[in-house]
């Protein structure tokens, strides 16, 4: 019952000010009723019966019925109604995105915590979770490149692909930026999505592979693919792996951070994207947040509003009270003074 009252809205709420008439009517009734009572002064009440007819006592009921009718009519004038809103969303074809992740040995450098690769995996996973309407694929590259997973709407598959990324020595060591970009382009070239995006991440310079990065960026431009590039690594020197001394164990030494920023900026500019530099975990997360805002799937929302008027019931009740009051007045209370 309370939920029903909470859902009621008034189309003309100012009409409720007329309810101030109700207490004024009550005051007027008691004032006039007292004045209408005849008073006779006599020396003794002996011989008069002290009993008062029950009908006379019930006569104020007529006024209460009329007052209730007045209150209901005022509430009806305020036009109470309930509104049911149904929402339907329609999304566009969405955005197809490929994350191209550098998995060379230098990505184990510890200027980002716990290292560059793990920090990249963390923000990439958060990025995927935040884009349920898009298709996302994963490409990894070092001295070579391959597709970890093709573009898919299955968030679970994309997240598992990111989680399984590690430096395992399977790929030839090095940084083949051109091959990583070309493989990502190959995943998107046949896409019919409204927007196609590659997020290319690296911490070094192009020193491997047989595809020139500029050729790869021209391919991206030809297929209308936008490339956002991210350079990962602090400014100056960083603790980096210089030798492997066991499974997943490396000898670390301070090494200069070398990122071909000119190349990364050129790739982004040529394809309509943007270049970012991530010098720490916070900055890397902010970069992914900015890309997330720049590339949004448009969602169109339709609202269907069904309004149901409630004043009719109040009018019928008011007419009922008035009819009942008149019926009592001209039958039961007809002879009551």
C-alpha cells in the first residue's frame, strides 16, 4: 500500500493548496453550529427529560461526509497519476579492438610494479571488463608476433588470454613493432565494425622482424584502423633483466630506458590515434582510462512512458459520499433539528 502511495505523482500539485479550505470549513461549522443552538433561561429543569436523541448526536456525520467529498474533489483536481517507464536500449555495432602487447624480456623491468608486463596485464584486464559491448582480441609480439586470441565478444576468453601472457622464451627475443602492428591489422582488416582500434604497447625500439613499422601503419590507415600507442617505462634507468639464471629467474641491473617515441608518435598521428607515455602504474591506468573515454560504443536509449490517471476513482468516491449524505439528510435525519 505504501509503495502505491509512493508511486503517485500530481500533475497539478498547486491545487493541493485548496486543502486549506478544509480546516477553515471545520472551524466555520463549529462556530455556526454553536450560534444556531437556541438558549432558553428557566428557573428549573424539573419535568424535562435530559435524554438527547441519538440521531441528533449523529447529525455532524452529514457534515463529515460533505467534507470528505470536498477533500476528494480537491485531490482529483490535482490530477494524481502513476507513471510506468519502460526502457529499451539499442547499441551500435560497437568497436573492434586489438591489444598488441610487447612480451620481450625488457618487459620484465621493475620500474613498474611488480614489473612492466604484469602492470600491463592488470590494466588491460580492467579495460576489457569495462567494455562489455565491444569485441576484443589479443596479439603478442617480441622478435616475432602471433595472435593470442582473435576478436571476440566473450569477455572470459579475452581475460584468459591476457592472464596467460608471460615471458616464456617461445618467441625470439627482440622488439618487432612492425610485425606486432601488422598482425593486429590482419585481425581487424575484415571487420565490419563502425570503429576499429589497435592499442600498441612497447617499452623499446624496433630491432627485429621483417615488416617495417611505417609499412604496418600504412596498412592500418588503408583499412581505416586507428592506432593508440603506449610507451612503457620510466625516464632514465630502470632495473632490467640482463641474464636468465633459471626458470623465471633473471639477473637484474640498472639499464637505460630506450623507447622510440618518435616512431610511436608517428604511427599514432598517421592513423588518427594518440601517443601516451606510461612512466608508472598510475599513469598506465590513467592512459587506459583516457582511451576508454575516447573510444565509446554509442548506446541509444528509448523510454516508453505509460501514464495512468487516478482522479476518476476520487471523483466517484466524492459523488458517492455526496449521494449518501443527501440520502441521509432527506430520510433518516429529515425530522432531526
